[in-house]
C-alpha cells in the first residue's frame, strides 16, 4: 500500500465518529428528560415572569438571542419543554415576533438533529434501503415520489411527535432541502397556535391557572390544520389513482 492510499485510509471517518453526534443527542435527551422535566414548566415561567419581562425590556436583542438559543437546544436535544418555550415566545414577544422566533428556533433545532442523524445511522439505513428489494424497495420508491407531501403531513398532523418528524426523515434518506423547506412551512400553523396561547398568558397566570394547550384540538383550530393535511395528501392520492389507471 503506498503512502497516499495510507493517508486516505487514515483520513476516512471511523464509524464511531459518524455516530457520535446522534449518540450524544440521545444521551443528553435521556439525561435532560430525567433532570429537567420538573423545571421547564409553566410554574417555573409563572414564578420568573416579572424577571423575564424586565430583562426583555432592558436587553431586547440579548433576550431574543437567548430565547432562540435555548429553544434550539431544546429541540436539537429533544429536551422537555418545547411547548413551554413556544408559549413563552408569545408571552415575551407577541404574536408576530413570537411566531417568527419560534419558527426560526424550532427549524434550526430540527435541522441540527436531522444532520446529526443523517451523518451516522441515517447514511447506513438509507444505503440499505437503496439496495433493498421487495416491500422495502417499494416503500423507498413511494417516499421518493411523494417526499414533500409526506414531509408536510408529518409536520402538520398533530399526532406525530416533533422529534419523530425530525429523526425519521434523516433515517430514510430524504433530501435535506426538502426537509428544511417542509419543516419551516409545516410548523407555522402549530407555532401560531402556541404563540397565540402565550400572548394571553399574563392574564391566565393572574387567574392562578396554567395555559390550556388542549386549544389545539378545538374544532376551529384543528379543522384548518386537517384541511392543510388533506391538501398535502392530495398529490399522493392523485398519483395513486393515476397509477391504478395505468395498470
């Protein structure tokens, strides 16, 4: 073996280094769930709301950067408190700015965990799917043909956990551009709802109550979201019908 080949072999990433980012995320997620779930709560927000508002008024730009940074970490490491963070965005910044900051932070966190999963385990699984046969091959082909629609559905359907919608696409080899595009647009409806809840959070706290997140399931809220789900699923349905006609 010549020196150039030896150097190329030495520079090739070892399997454990490729899996390290996802492994770190999973470890931090478990530790965070155990240690933080009782701290990142609406009770904590209620107890510190005056200090947060005062800090926002005195250092607005720094508060924005701090808020986005913490939210990104929550999403990237699948830590508890994403809903609390979204509502806090509305409480601190209002509906328009709060929604904007929530979408930016959630999207950056989603991209981070997607890339970490794609770098290691995602590459391995995607390669196996590419060379698979039978049902797995059909599943991979169907996903490739309807990638954007499927990704939009995963974002819009409230029953799909956010971390699942971040990890699963990376593990089956979807295109990064499609993932990023559908993530930014797909989380906007939910972000508006949670931010909207946060806008009136001060009055809720004054009554000694916690925000009612079940608002997401009210007909006037879930109806339009399900309508968007149907719209996202329409291309898949049309392709399926056309495919049956061609048989």
